[in-house]
């Protein structure tokens, strides 16, 4: 379990999620995870300022990483405390990169794999959070699979 840092100013805007005293924050976050296409995972969230703590169980390392990124890529979230347990086979964790201004998936692929044509591997690893390979933004965190 660990804490992941994110760019607070980047991400999707969820109205009222980080408002102090928001009793529905955990449900709002679960709803957001479901809306991006990750289903209805067995996770709970607590929010303290700009930190989101996620607990619960998921079936795979990939699912866990996608949930962490979905929570972290929200405007105002500065860190995500990962307390999620993987119940399925344990796989090697993916690396994460933060998109910089001017980056493309091809450029990130070239930097990470030495081959720009591997961009689709990154795109597929970040679905359903990404709807198109050209729709990335500065500050966004992405999974980089082996």
C-alpha cells in the first residue's frame, strides 16, 4: 500500500467532491469510477482535504491501478492513499507518468519503450479512462504497462 501524488490543478472537475463536510463524497467518487467505465468496484473512499484514501477489494492489479488513476485525475486531488487489496493473481505493478505540455501518446511511448508506434499499448492500458489517443492533457497521470 502506498500514497500516489497527483497534480491538483489537472483532471476532471467533480462539483462538491472535495467540499469539507460533504457526506456524499464517497458515493460521488464511486459513481465517477462507474461512469468512466470501471463498473461498480468494492471500494470505499474517504476524503481529507486534497487526499483521497481508497479501501476495499478488487480482482486485479490493473483494475486497482485504473481506480487509483481515476480518483487521482480529479481537479483538487493531490494524493491518493492506496489501501486496496487485490484478491486475484498478483501482477507486477505498472509505472505511472504525468503528461507534460506538448506530450502525445506517441512521444510518451518513444520515451518509455524506445518505440513511438507502441502508443496503442499505453492507450489500451488506460481505457476506459481515455476515450481517444489524442485526448490527453498536461498533468494527467497515465499507466505505463511493461
